[in-house]
């Protein structure tokens, strides 16, 4: 006895819509989830302002961890810094000034500089366009053992630094 062949059935329109909706939901979840992955975002950091005697400081802020890992940030023209990727723990803080031929915060002279004008010395404003205004930090803050510390607890934190002479 032969059994009659059953023609293949096409998926119903309801099943097609369900499949499309499932795919759309999966894509929406994936797009929402990816930006939150820890590899793509900075979740811990410390920001603040560096001053001495009421003046903005020019230079770089260093955070040294208990494992001697060093994190650093330049100080911007407003005196602000931002250290990224801090871990929970205690950091020693040091601040080093930037000096160049044009003064504190000025860029160093280019190696090919041949005369006074090319070296960005005072009186030549063409080489000082990247000048970061600010006062040099007191020398005692150049060492991580100067007494400045910060206890990072996680997340975005603030630590203003008022450097005493």
C-alpha cells in the first residue's frame, strides 16, 4: 500500500512574523548590551584641579599604586587633570612641572632649532602656540613620597590638589 505524498507546507505568516520579531529582539538586546561591556568603557577614574598659592599648576599628575603601577595625566590650561583606569586602593600622588625654553609649561625646543627665534624663546610667539599657562609645582611634590595620597573606592571620584610651597 502506498501512502500519498504530503506536499511540504509553507510556514504560516504567524510563524514568519514570530521569527522576524525574535531576530529583531535579539539584535536590540545585543546593541543595548555591547556598550556596557567593561572592555569598552572606563568605569574608574579620578579628576581634580591642581593649584599652588591660588595659581593653576602646569605639569603632570602621577598616581603610583601599591604595586608601583604608575598612572598619569597632563594638567590642562584650566589646571584640571583626569586619571583613568584606577583600581580600588591607595595611591601616592606626585606632580611634576613642565619646563621648556619658553618657561613653565612651554613645549621643548624642536631638535632642528637653529637660532633663538626657532627655539621658541620669549619674544617669539610663533613657537608658543601650545603654551600651557601655569606655575611650576613646588619641588617637594615631584617625589611619590611627599605625603599626598588618595584612597580610590571605585567609580568616578574627585581629588583637588592644593600644593603648599
